[in-house]
């Protein structure tokens, strides 16, 4: 507990006509002094802030201030007076250069062409179509195939036609001059009847081959045409 202060009797005065006893405080006026010190501190801080902070900084941020600043004539500093300038003689100018940068488009890869298989064409005049046959080897001299190969070339047909002829007559007679069939067909080309091949038709390979090539040319255009028909029907 704090110290109790004694009350004293104040004498009868015009200010105290009834002589009421009351307690007179012996403490100094602390609250009044604190208020004075607070006001003084606030004033000092305000004065310092006014000198440190630009009082017009808030107005400079307003749109009106910005518009007014743009309207100020800035062509010269002092009216029409010329503006001074300082030029250093023999001053080296700094030139900045850079290499030219070129952009090249990305090259498009060239596609590798796909080889297209070529179809064997028939040689000779009036050459027709037909199926191709396996390539036949060169014939042995003096054989029936050698005679046929020479006659094929004389007609202007190529080796592909000779290969078709070899395959065709291998199936029909096996290239035997005396090959016969119960139907009456005879010889290398299996003529029916065999006698229509002419003189020597029974034993002469040249007679049989010459007749056979004439028959093929007249009906199928070339040996590959006859071979194709034989492939699909079993006869020619």
C-alpha cells in the first residue's frame, strides 16, 4: 500500500466558508508535465519530418501534376538564351559494330527413291503381252534349242521370248522331235496333226520349230503370249 497522506483542516475563508476538512495532495502535477512533454516530442518529430520528407511528393504522384509537368516548355533553360555546350576537340567517337547474323533454313532431306521393278517387255514387231518365264541358259550348239534360238533372233524377238519358248515346249514335248500324244499331236510344238508341219515333219527339228514359231506368231503374237495362255489353260 502507498503512503497515506494526512488531511489538514483548512481555516474558514471566503473560499471555504464552512471550514470543510479535505486532503491536500503533496505530489507534483505529474499528468500536466507528461502532457507537456508529449506535445513537445510530437512537435519536434513533426518538424524533423517536414525537413526530411518532400511535402510535395504526394502531389507529384497525382495525374494533375503529371499533366502540368508535360506542359512545361523545356526547349531552353533561360528563355531564348542559347544553351551552352562543350565540345572536346579530336574526341574519338566510339563505334559499335557487330557481325551480320544470317539465318539459314533447315535443309529438307531428299527422300531416297524406291526402285520400281521394270516389267520385261516383249521384243519384235507387233510384240504382245504375256507372262514372263525363268531366264533360259544359252543353248548348246547343234541342238534343237540352238536352232530355235537362232530363229527367235531372226524374228526380232529378244532373250525373254526365247525363255518363254523354252518353258512352253519343255512342258509340251521336252524338245523331242518324236514326242507324240494319244490325241495325235506330234513333235516339238505338238502339232495336231503332225503332218501339217510339211515335209520332214517326223524327224527334222528345223521343220517342226519353224512351223511352231509361225503358229505362235499368228495366234499369240510371241512366245510369251503363248506361254501365258498355257499357264492359264494348260494348252496353247
